C-alpha cells in the first residue's frame, strides 16, 4: 500500500495524541505498560512544544528550552484554544533511549536520534541501526494503539477528558505570576 492509498488520519487525532502523550507521561511519571511485544517503556516530553490555532496549518507558538511542558505558557496556549502541532519526545525501552520530534496531522517523525551503535564493523552497525529504527517505530505503534484504545472507550468523555482538563488547569494554573 502506498502513502496515497492509506486512510488519512483525521487532523484532530494527532493533536489529541500529542496532548494525551504529554498528559499520560506526567500523570504516570513517564511509565507506560504497553502490550506485547513492546512491554514497559518510558516516554516524556523533552525540550520543544509547538502549538497552532485549529484553523492554521503552521505553529503560531513554540515553547523551547528546559522543560517547556512545565511552563505556564504551554498550558496557557492550550487553555487559549490552541492545539499541539509538534512535540519533542524521548522514549526509553530497557537501556535504549530514542529522541524524536512528532509533527503535524500525519504524525511525521523527524530529528530521530538513536542510541549509540557499538561495534566497528560498518555492516553490523547498519543492521544495528535498522533494528533500532524498527524498535523506535514499534514503541510509537504501541503508544498509538494505547491512545486509540483509550480514545475508543466509553470512558473517554466521562473520565479521560475531565482528567486531562483538571491536569491542564491543575497546580501550575494556580501559581502566581512573578
């Protein structure tokens, strides 16, 4: 199947996935228990969040630096009606750590940084890198499946969305500005 033949992802689902991933990573201290073959992974937001207005195709607010996910500005962007368009995440499975950017409504993966490949043989290093890319996408697939399972449940509107709203307006919303 070619990309042109694939069923497109409704644009709002990618923004919801990005927000769900951010929320779950904070709620569960980055720990995710995904079904076989993935298992236990850690996933957290790193140093970049980009927001856009729902009608705009490009980001209108970008938060960078050390832990932008904890900033009042990031939560204010969401509270102001903007949606996540891009986020930089780290994924860790066993002792392997991946860093990547998820971008746009089609869940594009960019700036992928793989764990260091050990070994001097170029052929073995190439095979190792292919394995690591495959592992990274296996983890992403597991996270997407967990999101879709959560999103499809009856509890999405009754439990998950209210919990996400509470998180959004939670402790950092009550902090006084300097």
